[in-house]
C-alpha cells in the first residue's frame, strides 16, 4: 500500500461509484489500508521517521547524548538543546557568542554565524604567542618551538641544549663576548648597524690582541659575491649625513698615532713621509687645488716628468716638452690637430710674419696674387652686389666678347617695353591681320589666328608646309560675318586646315549635317571654302570649291 496525503481521501467526486472517503462514495478495502499506512501508530516500530518521510521519534536521554547512541527501542531520537556540547577554555565558563578567552597562547572566541536563513554559534581558534608566560633566563633543559622542515613543517619542541650544540660549531661564548669559531667567518647577508645613542656612547670596531690595544691592524676584504674573501674584491663605504658633516657625510681615514697627519696608503704601500700613495687611476669629478709651499702664487705650470712625478714647469719648459725640442727666441707654437710644432719668426722682420717695434707679432707684406680662387669663397658668402664695380646706370647687362659682364646700349626703359609678353613677338606680329573697310586679303605661309574683322579673305600658301587657321571665338564676331580661305602652291601640296577656337559650343556645320571641329581644304591651287556665322551660334560652310 501507499501513504497518502489528507486531500487524497476527501477531495474526490461524490458518487456511489467512487471508492474514497466522501459522502455518497463507497470506500474500498484498499482505501482503508492506504489510510492506515498514512498514519503513525505509537506501538509500530516501523513507523519511525526517516530522512525521506515523517514518522515517530523519541527524545534522546542525557546518557544517550553523552555516549552518542540512539534509544534502544529502535525509534529515531532527537537531541535537546541542553544536551549540545559546550566549549570551555578554563574553569566552567562557556564560550558564548561575543565572548573570548586566552589561555597559554590559544585564543578562543564565540562567533555568531548568519548565512541566509541559518544562524548558529561557531568558534574561532587562534594562536596568540604574546600572552604566553615568559621565562627571563632559559636553561639548556628548557624547550623551544621549531618547525620541522623534514616533516612537512610540523611544529615540534626541542631542547635548548640541542640548539646550543648546533650553534657551538659556529660561535664561541666567553663571558659577555660572543665570537665566531676559528673554523668559520663572520658574515652578514643584511645590514649591520653600530648604533650610538649619544656622542659619549661611541661604538668601535677594532682588532683586539690585548686590553686597550688599538694599534693592531684591522683587515677588511671584499668578496667575490659568493662569500669567498678576495683581496681584489670591492669594498664600499658610504658615510651618512650628520651634524657638522657634508650633505653626503664625511669619511675620515686617519692614523691614531703620534704623527699630526699620519700615513694613509690607498692601493699600495705608503711612500715617504706624510704622503698618500695612490696606485692606479684617479678620477676627480670636480676641482683639484694644489697649494704651493708657503701659500704663494703659482707662477709655474705643473707637469709630469719622465718618472711620472708631478713637478713645476716654466712656460718655456712646457713649450720645450710639447715640441720635444728647445724653442728659439720668438718661436710660436703650432698645433696641427695631432702634434705640436713651432714657427721661428726671425729676429726682426719676416716677409709674412714679423715682430713690430713694440715686440709684438704682426703680419708682414702678404702676396695674395693668384691665392684666392673661386673655391676660396664659401658657398654661403652671399656677396652684396654693391661690392662690385659701379656701372652705367639704367642699362641692360650683357656678356662682352671676353665673357665679362658689361653694360649695353639698351636702356631700362626700352627693356620695359618687352614686359608682359607671353609668347614670341614675331609670331604675334605675323598673326595680326590687316584691317580695312572692304575685303581684307591676307597672304599666309604659316599657322595663324583668323581676325575678327568682317569679310576677311585668306590665301594660304601650302607649297612647303601645312597651315592651320584658327577661327575666332563665335562670341567675338557679328552674326553674318564671313571668312573665305583659298589654297595656293606651285609644286606639291600640304593640308590647309580651318579649326574652331577653344570656346565652349563653337562648331562648324557642313552641308552633310555633321558638326566637326575642323575642315580640310584639298585640291589644286584655287580650291577654297567660305564660312559664315549663323544666328544659332555656329560657323556654317556656305561654299566649297575643289579644283583638280
């Protein structure tokens, strides 16, 4: 049978043929069985609740809660709130929400967690080492806490005597002093500070052979970057800024002895008395001042002799050193870009360089004939025309028979007549048609522009070359204006072509109804064509005569 909900038994059609629990229905046996299966009966162990359905349960006893067991009846049991476990740090005080306690480094706090519709008390446990009791003087029998790297970082305790035994190979403790053993070198991978709280609390680094012995040598070696000491390694000393010091601080290297100055050797042994011996290159990023003995003025140069020593030099000695020879009187040094030489100017007078009466050098009689050529003048010299010889005013310049610039007989006024011309003047003159009151006749042997005058006739001699006559623009002539073109030749002939101008809409209309932009005259001497301007704006062919 099946377990049913309440509505299944009663919310049914009311008819005698239906087997549910409702008026006018006739419930069946299976209906009553389903009804009993849907109820929980106190004595039925099989009616216990499960995760998938409701049923009978019993309350858990305190003994069952402590032993974490269910009731012996087989029924499901429910834990009551007072049976839930408490979290207690010390004593019998329960850790509630918002309550925390510290004990031997362990901090436990009650935290109310709210997530969606769920709310519960949870606990946060932390390690707080600063609340652990301290021991002022540990002994080798005490323990310390370590992390065991060989055991996945597991925390473990270890005797301090074991730690001391491990360090015994590196350090030796004697009284109030600790120093590395002879088998090892003291090395710091970080910064080392010698902190002085006041001037009277000075800290010292010194090599100690006996009490208050400051005279023993102290050796500081750079290393090769791998921890191995190297006498040729690098040692950097950066003095910090301090009261009374420079911006970057002062570095004092001195000898604590009886000498006022002491000896200091950089890169080698000290040489002589009160000297600094520097072996290698010295770079001075700034000004070096050499003070003469007694503080007097420097009247000599400083140079280096053959032994590499810096010594004083007179100007004469410096000059001799530069040229590698003994300079004579009135000699002048010359540097050619790589080496020095000198020029002897003579005792009194030299042709090109001489000594004047005041004892100074001056140029003598220079012979520059043929010495200055075109290449001697810089390309950007831009010599002003006013520096040239003065010529006749208002005359055109020409090149004479010798190729030299000179003036011509043409004046600037006559030259101005040509201004504004845009083409050959001769061609323009040849293209000018004669103008008269009657029929003007023009004789042409080359290309020409047709005149705008009415009733102009043109004889075109095409004996040795073709001729192209360009009609005037229609807008420049009157309606009815006529132009006649006739060919002439003595032997052999070329083409005579009459073409329209470049004006928009200009055309020639022939009697064959075509509108060409040009027509050609063919035939023997005397062949001709006549054109007239019409109202509609075109040149019409009126008559064409072709002689054979």
